[in-house]
């Protein structure tokens, strides 16, 4: 059977922690989309791991990990992350594989990503500048390079295959950006003389890996990256990432049998944060936002940027649930709200005096909406590291219960701290 974990807001909800916990119950852990623009933090055995392209199951020595065909991979970053994991004594040999159909993020893509942001000026997206968008763009225009394209039918690295593709790609971008693009194609080609051989043990046909898991009865855990509101089709376009971050991306990015799907778990932070530009209806540009940012230690794992902070937006969470059909939720960072006298929760948007009842696609509408809040009493005592539901103060329980009643999905897990053990299971 398969379990899918997805972000329900704008990312940074704490998906990595739940993936780490549930990896103990699953044999195969998969990423289905995105690249090293993702940032999942896992704390285990006193060590903090900041993961970007590697699935969180890499921390669990019993798990096999797969970077699926819907992902894009910057090879130097992949090897750097592997080295960091191995430095902590975790063996990765024969435990991490990349689909041969996944696309390669070149240094060229990263340079172009920066130039595109400069061109946008004040309307910049706020990308991580990891080259993710340009790589998905070249995938869509069929000019990108898959890992399979590095090798011949016998699995031998063929440098000429890469050379023709990369030179053509560089020429096209050079025509587009002229002297603004300072890129040495020879230097990147030289790196792949080594990368091509080093990658061989990791590049696999994902269909065979998933087939074997099915035949063996192994359970599969799919780790979504980014979040629903950054989905290319369902998010706050154009302030989104360049892949499908919802349930749809699971099936396009992995050869997964939909009939084996058991659970779709949405991860929801107890308040809302966002990195980069784009609509954020409940953002608090005041002392409340500053308090959430400070107490919650809200800095991006990938970029280090300060996250924008605001109250929990249940309009977004309900919309996200309708997009992905969650079977359960994981509410994270409840303990960050311990010291608030009152807590506000967005329950509707109003435009020109009329209720919208959902999250609108139109950016002008989003700019003019009035947020309808429900005010709830705080609990003014610690919940940090609580592991039992009955130990939570009454007002904290009411907060959790109100969320699940509004969204219509049970909250199965409640996070009360950063550690692997800081979780209430209901």
C-alpha cells in the first residue's frame, strides 16, 4: 500500500518530520516532483538534517529511496547532500536511486533563473534561483536532458550525447540574454566527464523499482515537495513553483498504482508562512507576525530567507483538501502558539460585501478581499514535547478540533516540537 504526504499551504509546513516518522513503517520512500528548491528538516538522534533533493527516508537505514521521474536534479548538489549524510555515519550505498527519466538541472539553468528574476523587476517571483523553473521549461519544450540521455543502450556514458544537447541549450539562452549570461559551457561539460561515471550506481528505471515493491508487498511512502498553493495549476499563479505539487503530481512523477493508495495526508502548520512573493491574505505585518516569526524560528531551509508569517487560513486549507482529497491531516508547530492570549483563524473571504467561500484564482480579487476571522482563546501554557492528546490544555484541544471540523478531515497527528518524538498520534 502507499501513503502520500503533501504540503497544504505555501510550503515549510514540516513535511520532513512526518516523513521521517512514517519511514519506519515503509520500505520505499519516493520524491515525485520538484528539485533541491525543497527544504525538509529532520531531527533524529540529536542530529539535524537539512534535506533538499534526497527523500527524508535516507535518514532511516532500512529504507530505499527514489527520486522520481517528475523531479529535476542538480548533480553537484545531489552528491554534496549525499556526502553530508554520510559524514554523520549513515550508509547510502544501494539505498538511493534517481529515475533515468528525471531531468538534469545544469549550472546553466541556475544562471538563467537569476536573470529571469532580474528581468521581472518589482514583479519578481521570489524563486530559490536553483534553476528549477528553467529546467522544467526546457523539459516542456523538449530541449532538456534526462539522465537516460547520458548513456548508450549498454549503460556506457557517452559524452557526445550530452555535449550536443548542452551546447544547443547554451546557444539558445545566449541568443536570449546576450552578454548578461556569463556561462562557460566547457567548464560544465568537463564536470560531467566525471559525473557521468559517478552517477551510474544511482540511475535506474523507476518502473522496475516500483514493480518490485509491489510484487514484494513493500509499502511505499511518497514525500511531496513544496505545497498545494505553489502548484503550477492550483496555486497562486504566477507566484508558484514549476511542478504539480499536489496529488496529481504523484501520479505523473511516479509509476505508482493508484489502486494501492491508502492515505493522503495533508501537513498543516498551526499558523501560515510564505517565502517569496505572492498573495498571502492572513499575513500579519505587525507585532503578531514578528512574534510568530521569532518564536517559530521561521527561516527558509533552502534559502535562509525570513519567512512571512500570519494567522492560520482555513480557506486555504479547505481548498487544498478539496484539491487533494486528504484522508487525514498533520497539524504542526502547535507549541508555537503557546504564549498567545488570542488566536485568529481565517474562515472566509469577503469581496464587495459578498462571501467568496473559497480561494479565488484572480490576483486582483485576492488583493481586495477582506478576511473574515474567528477569534479563539489561547491556552497560555506550554505544549512543547507533549505526546498525549489528553495532556493538551482544553483550549489547545478546541483549536485542533475546530480545524478538523471546518476542513472536514480528521487531524491524526499533532506536532509539539521539532524532534522526531514530539508528536501526538490520535
